[in-house]
C-alpha cells in the first residue's frame, strides 16, 4: 500500500512525496509591475519539502485580475521575476506549478483597465460576494463584486489565447507546469455552471457547450506546453462566489472529466468545499465516479492532513493530497507530519498583508 511519504511520478516529474501545497492567495505582489519578489521566492523555497507546490492564483492578463496584489504572468518583467522564484525553489529541491486564473465576474472594476466592467458568461451579478480590491482612495479593501457584462463570443477565444500565452510564459519563467483555475466561481466555473450560464451561443445551453470554453483552454495550453505539464482545479458542488446548484451538475463534471482524460492532462485538483462551507454537500460515491471518468492523477484538497489523507490514498479516492493553511504556517510540514510533531497555528490577520510577518517568519521545528 502506498504511503503519503513515498515518491510519486507525476507525468515526467518525480515528486519526493504525495503532499501538495495547495494554491493560496497571499497578496504579496505589492509593486507597480504586479510581480513576485524576493520574499515570494523565499516563501515558496521554504516549503520545497512538499512533493508539489501550486502557487496562488496568477493573472493571465490585465483584465483577468481578480484580487488585490495578485501577481501576473503577462509581461516580461513578471516572467523574469517568476524565474527568480522558481530558481530558488529548484535550488531547494522543489517542484512548482503556477495556477493560472481569469476571475471573470468574481473581481472588481478597480482591477480592470480603465475601470471597465468585469466580464463573465452572463451579465448576472453575484450580489453578496466580495473581492479584495481598491477603494476610491486607492487603498486595499474588501468590496462587493459588481455587475459584469457577458463576454461576446469572439472574446472567449481571445481569453483562450491568453491562457496559452500565460502557459508559455510560465515555462519561460521556470515553472514546472501550470494549473488552470477552473474552480471556486472563477471564469471557467461561470461557464460550466448550468444555472448561471444563460448564453444562447455555442458556449451556453447544453453540457457540451458549457464545458467548451474549458476544453478549448485546455487544448490551447496542451498545444503550447504539452499535456504532461498541465493540471486543472475543479470544484463540483462548490458554492464559493455564489455559484448556484444546477440540475445536471453531476453529469456535467463527469462529462468534463472524461473529456479531460482523453486529452491526457497530468492531473485534476479536486477542491472539496464541504469542510469550510455549510451549504455544500457532495454525494458519497461522487469522487469515485469522477475517478472512474478521469484516468490521470487526482489531487484532493479540503481539510486533509496525515490520517484522512492516507485514507484517501488507501481507498483509491486520490493519488496526491492537497493541503493549504497548515503549509502556510509550517514550512517543514511534511517532516512535522512524518514525525507527528506539533504544528504551528496560522495567523489569519496576515493572510493578505505586506511584509514577512505571517509569510516567511513561521519557524521550522529546528528553529524553535
């Protein structure tokens, strides 16, 4: 029986263990270029004990921006800055994928060029969802997401191209691969959702049409960097950013899983929101059904640690285990779990602040 602490072959990449540092937004690109800096390089390299690191979300273009101080991958300055991050991670023996995102309506006009409207599959607003954005005085604040405009049909292909270019930029910047953020109410999820997507063009209506944008994005990125360097994050039954339930939700994601399997991408990262959202439930057998449809590597994330992570491996529900906040507070998390050492507690007040506090100043066991 496989152990969480044993190596794993993720396509052509040998991972030192089955732990994944899941993507977490940290709002540390606090410069005019929206580029990662030396502290970001230190942050990720400190956590290179993970088998795989997936960065927090990275904007694929100026109009894809979603969260205050989010780094990008659409300028040469940003590419060069990521190269410094990845060099340090690799020097510490780590593997790092970049998570590429377009927020769609889950954004704010302060992030958009010339304060233009956000965009989506629809013109329906979330209503009560917030984003970390910039207030009238230019200061960071948690603000209501506004009313989007529905993307024109030809604009969808433009965004597909931007994902492909961002993937090329990621590889130029030394990232080992990329993960498309198709979960948690961001743009791909907005198209997939049958209750939200009210389009009457080839991107709306049937399951085939609603998953078309996601598959076109995958196909373009496969052409750009190869399937064995690509993952995607999905959140079936997720309600974050006010994503409504819809009638054929199970069938939609199983159809998507089968199509992703045909394309040979290296993994699907399954975001389970049941442990942090009261209004979310997933059918008991659904993850196993998903695994039967998708034949590649499956990462599960959402409240996992050593015991329940190992159980997910043992039952065949997952190949790799994604862990978020415990990695944030414990740079040496894998060794702490291996030896059953106590864990540091994370400081929520520093999740989205500036400087090293709550970012690179968490002690390892040896430093205590």
